[in-house]
C-alpha cells in the first residue's frame, strides 16, 4: 500500500512579494529550494497562516542568493506581503519506506538567521 506522506515543509515563511500578473506558481530562492528538498515545477500546497487561505501551486526558481517567497498569478489575491505561510510537498511511500523516513522541515526564521551568517 502507498501512503501520501509529507516530503518537505518550509514552516512559517514570510511572503516577500505578490505578483498578480504572472502566470502562476510560487517563486522560492534557489538555495532555499535545494535546502528544503524541493524541485522546480514540483506541486506544493500553501497554507496561509495569516488569513487561513489554502491553495496548491508549483515551484519556480528565484535568484541564486535570494530567500524570496513570491506568490504569483491568481494566488496573489490570497496573500499579501509579510503574510506567514507554510509551504508543503508530499509524496507516496510504501509501508517499508515509511519506517525510516523523516521529512525535510525548515523553520524559516531559524533558516534566515543562519543564512545571514553563511
């Protein structure tokens, strides 16, 4: 049996911009994508802690050294700059794989604090 499990989460990220006239998606800084074990074009769920909105989109790559979180397209109406969001991706694992699996979780505030000193 396959179960849909949490793969990655960026916890309490801060929205840095909203771009209504973009095609769609969420822009995440290149290094943060890598560190969060996400992939370009990967489906993600966005949970807006600030206003309770939830939506699904896909990841596009931001700048090399950026930590931007930009909500693009129609979803830009569901967020505002400085909103707190959770970005989560999921995948399927079988029962044997679940026993040894731990999702990649990044706490955004800690990540930013550490990122500034790297």
